């Protein structure tokens, strides 16, 4: 073998979580190499939901407008519709603002509105390509697509990886740190001897057992049947079958998810026939691709890593897709881990900083996988009586009852602001809350709070709205000390302590009563991942001790 090639951070797996981790590290001026078995990003559909927190992360990278431009047309509903069949009865229609309406809503929002970047529907295959293209332009990112990592071992002072490429024999890399973003069958997780804990698939015939996922073209479906009732998600629910066609381009392309077709015994023609049965009339159906899929999982790794090797995304937790929490939880993993890796590479991390990644993110993974599974169980419990399609009084009553329950389920999958924005790190060893009581955790609602541990509350500055006027846009790449008091406070001690320790710190003075009311203190220390680390009404008496705590010393 040749002499090992060196890199500060090796990322195994080039999906959205791996790419975003590399992009966050690039923002911190840290080099990384991304290894990915496939030669390019996949051209097959997967998840489509980019939660409000994920969109805020895209904003930090300057990508939110581009992400909002891909996927469904701006005027297309991002909501959910339920039918007995596409050519049959409408059971429930739940419109949700599409990209155009979201932009208009943000432009007209109140100054204290907590959604600078509301949830967006765009299939992962479109967004992942955008991330891949951006990563390819960044000077601190090396993309090794088509190169499989076949071995990984941690040694004193570094991690050794063996790479097998398409152009010859193995190559050895030495990385300061390595992160497994390599999915549910993670080589990195297995090399660490870490197992999943939790629950696997559900024994139910709606998104349970072994399921089929497929990329389809169905010309005319929207114009002939869905029309103004077309949603991002279009379910057929009856006593015979249940399937979901997720709109990809707002025209003819759809992502099929169903447990009504066994992937081990179903071919392309059987998939097409199933969609025709769901429509209730003959339709042209082209199967572009299909794969087996196992919904229902709520699995979390026993540990998220140790030492110089860590896990993120599906390598650390596996979700059922209900609610769209899986990729979004992985994106938050990357945001949390990136600044800690940057601190370790740059020399200002204490020995407890990287271990705090597991302490902070594993409880969130347990919370979010349980929430998704609860949604999945709720969907499977909705009755689909035989009378549902009958044009009788009994049929009408069945449709009203089932439609009401489906609407309740659908609204619950969309009204998840507590899951999207409410992740907190209250028990973290690197958060100094001084005994302040955080707001209660709630599935459907988010309460902005300056109590350390949570997401820094959002505020539109001045009289402006929309791009460029967000408090988030003013936060530094490292730590930010918000000075929110009307009178200037001497923060030179904290600034000097940060400079002496090499800790990146920006002081941002915001003389705005709305900001002071949101954060409830004169001084607030915000971490690089936009979570509050500390707050107080006067500078800390021992700035060195505070900085030591929040950086893991």
C-alpha cells in the first residue's frame, strides 16, 4: 500500500447527513473527505420533508432559497389528501401552504415569529443532488464517490481507514476523526461493536411488515382525478388496499409507498396493476424503479461513538417515515457534531466536548423515533370497513367516520412544531442553565425560551421581514455573546478569556426590547449550533470557568 493519506475528518457515507456534516465543517474552515460507495447521489426517491429546523440549517449554509425552489411547483399544496380510490370518494383533504404561500407568509410575519424557514416538501433525491453539487465546489471538502471504505480502526492519535476504489487496489487514510453516516447497515457502527436497541417493523397492513417503495410515472392522474384536491401526499384507503402516492414534480412523477404489495413476490407489472386498482380505472403506469423497504422501525444505537469515531443519521437511529422525522434528526446530528469536531481539530475542545454529542443527541433520537412510531401505530389503527366505498347511507357514515380519523392523523403528522424546533439539551454537561426551568416538551407546539439548552429564539430585526433581517443571520460561526441590554456592559473579560483559549467568539449588541423579552436576560451565550449555552444579567464572575464548561473542559 501507498503511504497513508491524511485528513482531519473522514466521513463515511455521502447521503444528506454526510454531505451536510462536510458543509458545516467547511463553514468552520475544517477539511474533510467524504467516502461514498456509489459513484453519485441516488436518482431514486426517498423522504420529502425538510422540517423548520433543517431549513434553518440550510439557511446558515446559504442554501434555503435553493432548497425551496426544488421539488413541487411553488403553487402546489404541501398537504395530504385521502381517497377511497383516486376515481372514487374523497375522504379528507388537508391543504398545506406550498412554497409560494410560505414565502408570502414569511414576508408578512410578525417580528417575533419563530418560523423564518417553515417546513418544505422536496424529495431527498433533488435536495441531495443540490448538496452534492455545493460540496463539490467547497475548498475544504474532498468527495470520494465510488470509493468504498472496507475497514476502519481507531489507533492512538488517529483513525485508520482502508478504501477500495474502482481504479485499483486499496488505499489507506489516516484521519484525526471519523464519522459513520453510512446508514442502517453501517460499517462504522459494526466496527465499534455497537448494536441498535428499540423496536423493528410493525405487524400491520398499512406501512408495516415488508413494504414496497417505487418511483412511478402516472400520466394524467392529477388532471383526471386529483385536480384541485391534489396534495403532496395522496392516499388511497379502503378495505382492499392502502397506498400512498407522494407527488415528486407536481406533474406525472410519484413516489409509491405501500404494504399492499410484497416486495419479494411483486414485479413491475404487479406494482402497476396495484396503482390501477387504487385508481379504480385503467391508467398508464410506468415503474421507473422499485425496492423493498421496512417501515415501522424505532431503533437507536446503544452508543453514538467514542474517542475519535462517531455515528450520525441512520447509522445512529432508524425511523418509520411517519412525520418525516428521520432525515431531519440526522441533519440536527450533523449540526451538533460539526462544531465539536471543529473545536477538536482546532484545539479548543475539552475532553468532554465530543462525548457531549451522545449525551445531547441520543435522548433526542429516542424521543423522535418514539414519536414517529406512535404516528405509524395510529395510522394502522384506523378502521377501513367494507362499506367505505358503497353509495349507501351506511357507506356515507363509514366515510365520514374514517375520514375524520384520517384527517386527525394527517393534521398530527403536519402539526409537529414541537418535534421540529423543540429539541433541548437540558441535561447536557456543557450547558449552564443555573437552575432555570425549561418549557414543557410538546409534540405539536414549540415555546420559544431563552433557558439554556434549547434553540435560540428567533427574531426579525428592525422593521424588515424575510431574507437578511433575521437575528440568525447575524450570529457568528463560533460562539456568539448577545448583549441585549440598553446600557453597555463590559464583556471584555469574556472576550479576553475566549481569545486566550482560541475559542471563536463574536459579540453582537442588539438593543431591541423584543429581543430582551424573548431571552429574558441581558447577556446570552449562543453556541455555534444556535442553542443557548448560558445567560445572565451581568458578565460571568469567572469567564474562564464558564468557557471551560461550555467547551467540555
